[in-house]
């Protein structure tokens, strides 16, 4: 069995307590993890606070911070394969996805490395004589970064990289469901040469470690990715420390296909949108809305492709869909599929556990439900699994009404060859991302985030670095004339 450590103040530690981690493809314990409770979480924050004010970090130039981030990006690229193997083992995400995704994470560190020395203040014209007025951007302080178990190297990169580029220090809490890749990543942070305490990586359970971290008086900003229920706790926690907050929560993203779309291309994108990562992706296109004229044709193409998806063990490069990360996750999916069938949905394919896979693993078949004219919960509830809820629409108004009938608003997909319609629809869709004739494309330079229950704030892109800065207004009186006595009338 493998043993992991966490990383506080430049040292690898055993943890206040320890717990076992389960391999989701076999259901067997494969590793033993450290668990931060109140004392170690507090120590990690204090280490980050000390580092923030220490000359070893504060005294570095912005360009030097950028160089450290470049080095970290290079180390991620060099170690991507090993990190991917760990993520595959701990989360069950298939190796062909983890290898590609983690190699790309290096680009996020490089992007923000390049931004580190491009943060400028302003000289502000003011209506006062003999006064220099300038604004300075300062690091906001200690950042608490919290990520869920899925795509965790990517989700932590969009928090750590801008925070470090801005001159902040960080305590990252990895999800207790699958902390291995982030605990291994801590070794790369160490190797890159960041001063002790600048980046601390711990894991622990949300109820204690997460609560202590997000309400800690020395934390100035919380960057959170997870579900809306947990986010409500985090919002309450930050009432204690008034920390700034970014929330990247879930989604129930609609993909709309119009009669004039390239149906083959759309079918491939739809399959990737919902069945990649076994549907455990915040941007999963879990609601498919098809215009009536192509409903049967498109549905037939998708069903045919879904049935051909190769389910297998995540470490096999031939596998196209692996298990779900946890048994609770699969239980929830089984419940919602059953409820949806009771509410009138029709099962087109899937809807069951595959019989030819290890039964202690959390496998579930690619599932398509025809939810036309129903209020099936598969249409509204975020499932975080391989379940596609399909519905029909007649025209643009109908498509917009159905697409926007969700409390979430993260991503959306639009398939049409009509440029006028594209422009009209883009303006009307209530989602932070609109992918037109494509899906699931990301880049470090593009903002990522949503509306409504998806939370607030955007990660990625130039503007996101300002979340980790605060403005200081500086007034300098430039005259040699002394300031007059305020109580003498002139
Ligand atoms: P959770 O909300 O359960 O957990 C997210 C993180 O919050 C975990 O590290 C968890 O720790 C921690 N946490 C739990 N309780 C608290 C607390 N009281 N205070 C502070 N932190 C706490 O999400 P899941 O791990 O189940 O991830 C799935 C969710 O994440 C889905 O809703 C998905 O849509 C969303 N997500 C959103 C993305 C986006 O960018 N919009 C991207 C990816 C996922 P622990 O695990 O130890 O309990």
C-alpha cells in the first residue's frame, strides 16, 4: 500500500490523523493518506501568512515569481505521465484523459508566469493641486484554495498560478476523495524552489479542515470549486473573516442542435460532452435539446455511438469510459434514473451497471433518457455521471426557454450553420460559456465560470489575476509649501 504526506511550510508531514483511499475501479484500498484537522490546518495558514511577509518571498521581483512558475510548469510537463497515473488510480478517470489533461496544465502555469510582471498601477489625474495620486496593486494575502476530486490539477492551477503570480501565498486543500495527485504535485512545488510556506498542500475532510481553512482570520481570499451545497457552507464561513470569494460550482449544461447543423460533427461533440470523464465534469452537456426535424436522426446516431463506447479499467489506454469515482455517486445516479423513468422518461440505452466489470468497482453504462414532455429530475438535477437527458424544441424561443430553465448557468453548446441565429442565441443563453459548433474547449487565456447556482467569479484569463490583488491608493503632496493651519481662515 502506498503512503502519502502533505506539505506544510516546506516540509513533508505525516498528518494529524490518517485515512485510507479506495481505488474506484476495484473497490479496494490502495493508499493511506494524511488528514489535516484543526491544528494542522491552522499551522498551514500561519505558515502561509509568515511566508507572505517574509523577505524570501516579498522581496522577490515579479519576474522572479514568474520564473518560479515557469519552472513549476516545466516540472509538471516532465512528470505529467506519473501524475496522470496517480489521478487515474485515485479517481478512476481513464488514463487517456488524465495524460492529455495534465500535460496541458503546465500551460496554465506558464500563462500566469508571463503575467506576473505585467501587473501595473496607474497615475490618476485628480482635481487637487500639488498632488501625485497613484494606484498600486498589492497581493491580497493568504489564499485558501479548495478543489473537488475531479480534474484537480487543472482546478488548482487556475487558483495557485494567478495567486502566486500576484505575490500571494496559498494553502490548497485537496479533496479527501482522491488527494494523491495533489500530494504528489507538492513534491514538484518543493523541487521548483518556492520559499517554505508559499504553497502549502494539505488534505482533510470538509467539515473540519475545510471549515477551519475558509473561516481562518488570516485568510484573505477563498477560491472554491465544488458543489452548491458545500459552497453555502463556505459562504457562511467567510462571514467570519470577510474573505473575498470565488465560487465555481456545478452545471446542468444544455446542448442545442438545430435542423441545419452538421449532425455527424454534433453527434461526436455530444458524446464527448457527456461521456468523457464518465460524465463527472462540471461542463458535462447533460441536457440535449434537438430541433424536431432532426430529432430521430440525431438521436439514432448518438445512441449508436454510445452503445459502442468501450467500458474498461481506467489504466488501459483502450478504455473509453471508466468507473465513477465513488459508490455514493453511482447510488445517486441510479436513484435519479429510476425517478426519471417513473416520471415518464423512456430509457433509450444504458440505465444499468455493466455485468462484465468488477462488481466492487463503480461502473455504470452510458445512459440516454428520452425526457420529452416530462419533468424528469434527470433534466434538472446535476448528476455528475454518464446520463444524457434528451428533449425536443420547435424554434429559437423554445430552445432558449428550455436551455435557460435551470438554476445553473455554466456551459452551453449550440450547433447550427446559421450565423444570424448564432448571434441571436449567444445573446440569449444564460451561461458563462457558449461553445458554437464545438464543445469542451478551454485555454488559460479564456475566462471560465457561470451564472446562478454555478456561482460567481471567473477563473482563467488576464482579469482573473486581479482577484488576487488589492488596490492601494497613494497620495503624495509634492509642494515644498507647508500645509496651512486648518483653523486659521485665509
Ligand atoms: P463538494 O462540494 O462535496 O466538495 C468540494 C470541496 O469542498 C472538497 O475539497 C470538500 O472536501 C470541500 N468541503 C466540503 N465541506 C466543506 C466545508 N464545510 N467547508 C469548506 N470546504 C468543504 O464537491 P465534490 O467533491 O463532490 O465535487 C463535485 C462538485 O464540484 C459538482 O457539483 C461539480 O459540478 C463541481 N465542480 C465544479 C466545477 C466548476 O469549475 N464549475 C469543476 C469541477 C467540479 P472533502 O472532499 O474533504 O469533503
